[in-house]
C-alpha cells in the first residue's frame, strides 16, 4: 500500500463517510512534529459516522484518540491499529442558556474559551492557554493559570467500543490533578460546562492578559507539546528542572527550552526517540539531585523503531 494513500475502505469500515488513510505519518498530526506511521488513520465525518465505525470495528483492534496532537508523543515505530482524529468530525459547540457551554471533543480549547466569553460567561478563560482539544482537556483534567477543566464540567458524554453512548454527571467520575478515571473502554465525545455570569465582566480582556502572560513565559511558537511533566505537590516541575541545570540540555535536536524548563522543543530534526530519551534524562537528573520523581504529563504511545 502507498504511504498516506486514501484507499477503498476495508470491510470493517464499510458504508462510512469519513476519510481513511493507511500508514499515515503521525508527525503530521502531533505538535512535536515527530512520530511514525499509524496503520489506520480515520477522520470521522461527524458523531454518527464515528458511532457506526466503533460498532463495526474488530474487537481486538487497538484504538487511539487524537485531537490537535499536543501533549502526545508518538514513537518512531508507529502505531498498530486505528488512530481516530476528532478535530473535524467532533467540532460542534453550543451555548445553552442561561450559563452553559456544550462542546464536542474535537473543539479546540481556545474556541471554548472564546465562545464562553462571547456569551459573558466567566470561568473558562483559562482554556485559552491550553493548546489541545476539549476532549484532551477533559481526559486529563487540563489546566492553566490556576483553572482546571473539571472545576467547571457539569456532565460528559462517553462512547464505548460498541458505539453506545452514555452520559455521566461530573460527580460520578473521579478527577484529580491531570488525571481522570473514566469507565473502562469508554472515550469522551462531549462535555457540558456550567459557568457563571459575573457583573461588569471583561472576558476578552482577561483572555488577552492570560495569553500575554503565556507568550512571555513559554517557548512559542516552536514545535513543542506543552508542559512535559506534572507539577509535584507543593512545587513546580519547571523550578526543579531549572534547579537541576537542565535548561538548554539537548539530545540531537530535542532540547529543554531556555525560556521554560518544563518544555521540550523540537528544533527541526528531532525524532521521538530523542525526545523520550531527554524526558528520561530529565527525570533521572531531578530524582538524583532532589529526590523528587517527576511524572510525565505527556502521553507516549506506539512502538520503538
């Protein structure tokens, strides 16, 4: 089969309306711009198309969900099974009077923030600083500027491998710092935020201020995946990495940023193995010098080359 070719769908993808590619380079779909090929790569046309796909898939086929490709490292050996990209197919967002926003998993977090402030709703401005999709933000309880996604979620809609949907109240799900425990073999389709009206609210001004702060402290717009490590309790990963003298440390073209030590940049020709090696080196150095074991925030999937 030709790399990156759109082909006639195999039997388990019959009658679907989305776009299938085989041997699709994941470097085209991750913000680090690295990663081997996905065996199958599918962009569903919409929610109904996605549900039909799940109902038809072989039970033993691995599935990986991708939004905007931030917070994700795909190894150079690629991914066996199916990668589902939600950004175009799950892109609906709605204002529900008086103070709710409902968004599908593929909506960029920044758009959720903009729609919220456009309806004079306070609470979701921090999402303007989250580089990924709303599905990823829900899945990992993403946060920025002191706010976290599950502080505001009222309910979520999930789907299982059979394409069956179920709604959960936020109180039914265990969520903590950068961790969410969903029911087994369920994935996020959408979420509803319950926000608040605030007198004399200036949401657009607040977003501009937050983005200005972010741009001044983070290595944008270089190829990176956002924060690499979770902050340990009572401390900051960036402070520990800087204290360990790791700013500027590199393996090939993978380098720990000078502007923010919790970011790893691809300067142009890094591969996934170099980024992963740098992550492990940083963990080792911080553990050796401080006794603190840093936990990666980024998700690492796929096979070694």
